[in-house]
């Protein structure tokens, strides 16, 4: 059975995801959080700046964002990697999701967006160009 066999009331395209490969965690104390995640993951961060600390662990990007960053995160956000962020946003909004943060470039050709599901959970989308 594929998605065309299901009647979800949503038009599906071939914009499948590569899975959750990035999880961002808002932190109140970046230095303390960096120490905890370094101990947890058993490695030093690959990116270490005042506004973002990032670890690459087992093919997954774990990011620490002080104060929840400009997007005001209050809990961790899992980012689903997609080939076409606009198509995936259209699909999830057609299914009832609500765009929280429209797709925008965060540098290096990386696009991110967030949306909420019907229960208010914040989910992220990420596209590398």
C-alpha cells in the first residue's frame, strides 16, 4: 500500500522525508549545557559559537540554542529533513497543521520552517540546497 491508496483527504506528492536528523534544544546556560551534552555524547561540539553549539552524533545534528533563539523555542524541536520544504509545508497545512515560522534561509543554503500539529506540538522542517 502506498500513500495514494489512503483516503486522508490530502493530496500527497513525492516529498517524503529523510527522517529526523536535527534536534534543537533551547538552553538557559549555554556553557553548562555544552558540558552536559559533551559528557552525554562523548565528543566536543563541531560548532561552538555564542548563539549555537552543535554536535554531530551518529548522523544526527544536536543543537543547543541559548534562550530558545530568535524563534523563542520553549522545548526541543525535531527537524524532519525534506527535499522540498515548500511542498512539505503545503502538505502539512492542507492536512491541518499551522505554519509557525515560514521557510527562511539560516545560512549556507539551509532552509528551515516550523509548524504546529493539531495539538500544538512544534515540528520543524529542514532543507539543504
